[in-house]
């Protein structure tokens, strides 16, 4: 398990969005397929070989989970109408490099949030970002690697 706190600059993600009351209600694989079909239409991409999943879930009623699947861009210009853009704030982020030989997605997030619980940090915002690059060959490949970024701040109760 490779975890570290990094200073992350502001990041602009552009892509397509879906939502549901819970992440399990969203067809993430289908969303990736739709995004891949449209990704060449997004201008100003930073790295065409790196994709992102932005997950936003706030604890409110009614509960809603949003996913943006996209790419990082260096600026926003005219984009296709179905493309959404989100600017993520600069700041401290927990960067977790997850190897699928250590478990799947559930294990990754369990390990990450267990570490946070025992640390001097807590989530600063209700989102996380999964980063996919050439090291990811699918969730069933134990050699696959993803990075997960969680914005963090010092805990106030310590």
C-alpha cells in the first residue's frame, strides 16, 4: 500500500456525467464506453492516455452520487454540449497507488479510508478521483494499478 500526502494544483476535468442514488446504480463501464466514443471531441487535453473518474457524493437527502468520466484539460473553450467540466481545487491530497494484486476496488477504498481514520487527516471535500493510465489493464488483472486522489485537511479534533 503506497500512500502519501501531496500538494495538488488545481485540476480541470472535462467529460461525461451520470448520477444515481448510489454508485451501484450507475453503469460505469457503459459510461466509459460513451466517453471513449466522444473523447476526441474534447479540446486542450493534457494527456490523452490518462483518464479520470471523479466521484462526488454528499451526505444529504435525497442521496445522490455523481460520476464524471473524462480527461484533464489545461483550459476550457467551446466543447460539445454533452461534455461537462469540473474544476477541482488545489490543495493537499492523499495519493493512494493501488495494485489490484492487493484486492479490487472495494479493498482499495477500505484501505484508503481505514488509513485516513487513523491519520491526522480527514476528507476536505466529498469527492475522490481515480486516475487510469497505461498501468491499468482492467480490474481482473492483478498487475493493474490505479491512483486515487482524495482532498484532505488536518483533523480539527486532534
